[in-house]
């Protein structure tokens, strides 16, 4: 094989490739077996890399989890800020709001454990930038939809119903299907955005 | 002083009295300085009892916290199940629902730290009997108020907006006043219980 570029560049390319392999492996484990199965050993095995390489790229398990979480949240944000309608711009605000909750619940169905792990501390649970972005987005959609009143407080309220721990509890312990929870979200949005009688 | 009754009875009476004094002292500390200040030492000092007596009555700090929490939740439940209207029976369902959230938020304003400490574990946060009683009560009121649809899911949703960690975050970090949060609850209840257009 021909070596293209100087060794330093090859090393950088290796690092980028390994990083992507590790993240892919971590997602595979997460989807198949949940967050508890996501050990550095398991990730190294799944990625076909040495454990040292995994630690060199991510430092610690919690660093790896945080990276996974950030990429999940970024993808979700791209979807509701700039993705295709009805989640992204172009649909009417009520439909976008319904799509927002449904997309979030879909994500919780797949990566709920990861998202719940991130919410674990009671003090920090509501402080994440991802949550702030969601509340802001809901506020914007409620206002576009002509909802009057204390919209930021209403948006916070609506967002709290998509809390990972709550949804996973309802689904796993309470045996409420994700479809029922998603329909409940739509029902709530329609009630909240319906023209008010005065 | 005359000794009334046999020694065993006196000892039992002392135990009951000390227990009450310890709980009073714990509530005083909780209201004045929050849950972090509630150490066994501080409770003994406030109650004017030896630390040994506090440990003999409650075993551990977490046992004491649990006892406080249970008595708080029992009192709250007595209020909404059998207290005077509008919280208790006798008022119309929408007014009772509004009163329910307002009473819960009042409680969070005073004992929020304690309630949040009890919600701390992500897995157990939604498993408490107190929460189940609240969701059941909201379900009952929504049904009495003629709300159609998947009422249990809607009730869960409404209850989640009264989550201690959420409310305390909004209030302390987000600087949203408890009054605004309570008005937001009323607004949400009115929207949700308004007759639906079909």
C-alpha cells in the first residue's frame, strides 16, 4: 500500500477513524443492551480496538457517555431547528410541536437510558443546555401558534412531560406503551393550543 | 412530683414525647435552613435532647428524613382527600384540580428540599406511593370534570409539572416566582379541562 501524506497526518487520520469506530461501537452496545452494558472493555471489544486506544480517545467512561449524549442532543436539535417538516421549519406551529414531542419520545425509546443517566442528579437535571434549547423551541412554537399568557412557564411545563426518567418509568414500570405516551403528548398539545374561551 | 402509672408507661410516654420533640425540631431546622442543615447533631441541639436519644428514636438521618417526608405526604393527602374545599370534596373538579396544584406548590415552597431529596434517584423518583396517590387523584378529578381521552396519561403529565426538582429549579435557578408557577398550573388546568372543539 502507498503511504499518502506524512506520518503525523496518518496518525491524525487514525485517531479520527478510531474515534468514529469507538462511538459506533458504543451506540451499538447502547441500542442492543442499554447503558449498564456500556463498559470501556465492551466498547473496545465491539470496536476491535485495544482498551488503551479507547481510553486514549475518551479518557473515561463518563467522558464517552457525555460525548454520545452531546451528539444525540445535537442531532435532535438539528432536526427541530433545521430539519425537514413537520419537525423542522415549514409546518404549522401546532404540527411542529406535536412532531417535537413525538421525535423526543422516539429518541427516548431508543436512547432513554443514556438520556436518563444524564438527568440523574436532581440539582443538575434541569440545567442542561439541551433542555434550555428545547424549552426555548417550545416557547417559540407556542407563541407562533398564537398561545397567550405566560408562555415560558407553559413551555417548561410541556417540556417536563418529556422527561426521560418519567417516560421510562411510565413505559417500563407502568406498562404504558410509547405509542400511548406519544398520543398523550399530541392530546396535551392540542388542548393547550386550542383557542381559549373567555 | 407524683409518679403516675408504672415506670414502663412513663418510659413509653417519654419516648412518644421525645419523638414529637425531635420531629418538631427537625421541621424547624428544615423550614429555617433547608435539608442540608438537618444533621442529627443539629436536631438534638434544637430539641434539647442528647444525640443518643435522637438516634434511639430514629436510627439514622435518612430514617428521620423518611419519617418527616411521610408525615408531610400524609398531611397533604388528608388535605386533598378529606380536607375542606376547594382542595377537599365539595368544590367542582376544576377548582379542586387548581387547588391541588397550588397546595402542592405551597408545600414545595416550604419543604421542597425534603421532597426533592426523596425524588433523588432517577429510577425510584416516580415509584413512590405518594406520587401514585396524586396521579390517581388527578385522574379522578379530570374524569369528574368530563375530560375525555386517555385520562391516566394526561394525569401523569399534569402531575409531572409539579415535580419538586423541576419547580425548585425554575424558582431558584430560573428566578420564576412560586406565584407565577402556581398561576401557570391554573392556566394549564383550565386549558386541559376546557371543552374540546371537534
